[in-house]
C-alpha cells in the first residue's frame, strides 16, 4: 500500500509546523481567523490593482469602457463564483488532510495525476518569478534609490525564509499583516473615492461576461492550491468560511480600488502605483502592500514544493523550498518574465475544468479514500478535456500560434464566440456536467461488475 493512500491527521497547537515529508502526520491547528488571515492576504495583489483595466476595458486598449455599475457587478459576481471554488476545494483538504495535487490521485489515478502536477509546478515557478519582479518594481516606486536587482534578491530571500515555516508564516499574516492590510485598503478606498466619479451608468455593459471571466480566473487560480493549506485547518467549516470571506472580501476591495483609480485619474495601469504613493501617507501604505505581496510568492513557492512531493513524498520540503526560492530568484534576475505571462495564463486555464471535475467527483463520491492505488479513470479525463476544449474555443488567449490553432478548430466545427460567453464559467459548467454524467455511467458499470461475477459463480 502506498504511503499516500491515506493521511494521519493530528490535533495541532500554536507551535505546530508542517512535517518535512508527506508521509508524516498532518497537524491540524489553523482556526478560522488563521484561514481568514491567509486568504484575506492572498485576495489582495499588486497585480489585482493594475488588473482592473481588464475589467474596465474587457475588449482591450481603445475599446469602450464598462460602466461603473457593470464593472463593479462583474467584480462582485466573478469574485463570488471564483471564491466558491476555492472554498469547496478548501473543504476537501480539511476533510482528507491531503494537498491539492495528491487529491487528484483519486480522480485520475496516481500516474496520470503527475500531468497536472507538472503543469502546476511549471506555472507556479513562473508566477513566483512574476511576483518577485512585481515586488521589486513596486518597491522601486516607493524607494527608487536602490537598484531593482537588490529588491528582487531581498524578496527572494524573505520568500524562502517564510516557506521554511509555513504555518508560522500564516500565523504572522493573521496577527500582523491582515490588520495592516485592511487599514491600508480602507484608507486608499477613501482617498480614491474623494475624487469625482463618472455616473454609474456612464459606459456600456458590452463585454460584461468577458470582464467577469477575468475576475473568476483570478480566483480560480488558487483553487488547485487551496488544500495545500486547509489540510492543516481544525475543521472543514473554518476552512470554508475563512477562505470564502477572507479571499472574497479583499479581492473585491482590491479590484474595486484599482477600478476607481482608473476612472478618476490613473488612466493607465502604470499610473496606479504612483497614484497610491501620491496621496498623504501613501508611500507608507503602499510600502505595507509591497511587503505583504510576499505572501503571494510564499504561497507559490510552498505549493510548488507540495506539488513536487506528490511525486516524491519523502523529499524534505525545507530543502525543496530553498531550491525553488533560490532558482526563482536567479531567474527573476535574468529573464524577462513578462514575455511568459500569456503562457502562464494558458496553463492556468487547464485547472478551471479540472477543478470542476474534481469538485463534482469529490462531493458526489465522498467519503472515500483518495487512494493513490486508484485505477485510471478515463471518464474523468474525458470530462476534463471536454471542458478544456470549450475553454480554448471561447478564449484561447494571446499566444498567436496557439490562438490561431483554435481559431481554425472553431471555424472547422462552425463555432462562433458570442459576447455573453465566459470561458471560465462555461468550461467549468460543461466539465461539471460531463463529470456528473460520466461518473454516473462509471458507477453503474462498477455496480454491475460484481453482479456479473456473482452470477458466474452461481451458475458454475
């Protein structure tokens, strides 16, 4: 029996820390406020402030802007839908004690789970590099006297240190970072709202679903990682509500503040950081947000480590964390990660339909062992691939050769994208429906198999 066929969970305390390997007991010591602290911080991102431009102008630069009413509705709806997938995944981690990629073993089988694991490692490496560059860029706005490479190096070192004691880092977020971030967000919101706003209905609703898709995708990107942290939650309820309220409230604030900044005086995303620094005490508040951004790079590195342990459960997570943080820092200093952003978004689209299939399968069939010895399940793979195809037909992204392939596929099958179509929402729904249908067929076949074997014995 593989050591990961089940996990031994133990009650933890405030001194508990993650075990070195996946074969050791899982301490469950994080309460609802710890979960709120973690997810509340992850819901805020420097990329989220600037990403509000994709909500305001979902068609791209030079296209009509959504009205404030449409844009805020898009932010709230997209956040709610996306965060519900995080919270549902969070419950799975708390109930089983298993991290995200290991949970996929019961869905895809052990060997096939290595495919999304590899994709997850690649995208998390990329996003870690992206975050280190973002932190350095923002820090340079606050204190331009130091070179950018120094900020990258400092951010990389601090990220590695946080990842060595992940539960301790989460407790620090809850006690220190979360109150400071909430104060800064409230202050920035008040400062931004002091500027005259356009009429709520000034603009269009055209592109609403594309804008919503952007917000959904930002949240859903954390769903494959949720169980990495909530496996240490004391209860499934604390994991659910801590992630739902924490992430949902702060992402709405983050996107909302960026949106207000864009419709008032920061006409381009590059103006937003400067606008924050320009308000009274803005440099101090922005420095808090820059420092807090380390939780994003921390989460990316730690989840990279736990994902690798799906294939190598006996490897020491502390060594892995040091290697991943060091390599990410070196790459952040030497490559232009912005060239790879579209590739990272493409990888992320893999996990929208996969998350849908997993959630349907888990909640329909739970409780059951997440067994690494689970047989391959072609039906669930089909459900996943169907959703992925639907996603690419609607929104293949911005890599020219990849988008061209899917444009030809769409033309061949006679598919035309409609303005109301959301790639995330529709692919999620299609994969979920396919998983439910194919899962029912799969279950019926399994029930008939013992009956046939019994009939054979009776007639022999």
